[in-house]
């Protein structure tokens, strides 16, 4: 069995009046992400980690942010396409670990739904998908409420 590791990162600015999608679910909030797609930084970081592990480039290569085709795109669809791209090459996800840095709102009430949603798309059991949330203790652009960051680490396997 071949095993590879990939890591991904994404960041988006936050502005009032936009929806906030994280980990494939909508978070009730009066602000959301400034982005070409739905701006789901957790899924975007996860896509980059998967693509990187398979040496398939990055999310911008496959879903460019200047393409009308991806304007307002549901990031769950992007993740499903990445999973399909890996599968076409004989790879499957082994596990995923995602960290989201966001000052507010608190994400703990939504973590289980994120894990379930992502596991379903990845074809994994929920115990193979970790989602963690942190603040930056009011430091930097995240701490000032100007943006959100996400990191993802994955393993992929080929029999």
C-alpha cells in the first residue's frame, strides 16, 4: 500500500451581509466570507491538501477564481470533484485533520455536523475526520475579525 501526506491552507476576508460556510455547513452569523465561490476555507484547505498529496496542483489550478463557472460554487461540490480526481488515479482519502482559526462566532456547536458532512463526501467514517477550531486571542487579522484561516492535513492511500 502506498501512503502520502498532503497539507493545505486557505484564508478569506470576512464582511457583513455574506453567508458563512465552514466545513460544508452554513454557520448562523451576520457576516461571511468574501470569495469567488462560497468561501468555505475549511473545504478549500482540505481540497489543497488532497490535491497536494496526489501531486495534482492546487485548488486554483482546477477551480480558478476568475472563471464564471465557479462563481458562487458550493465548495462541497469542489471537494467531491477532488475526491473523484483522486479516485480516477487509484487514490482514496485515509484521514483528514482540519484546524479553523476564527475569532467569532464560536464553532464548537457546529463541529460534529462539519465532521459528518466532510466524512460523507470523503467516503470515510467520522472518526477519520477531525475538525478543530481556535481563536487567535484577538491577535492579527483573525483576532480583529477581518478574516478566517484554515489548515488541513490528510493522508491518501493506494492499494
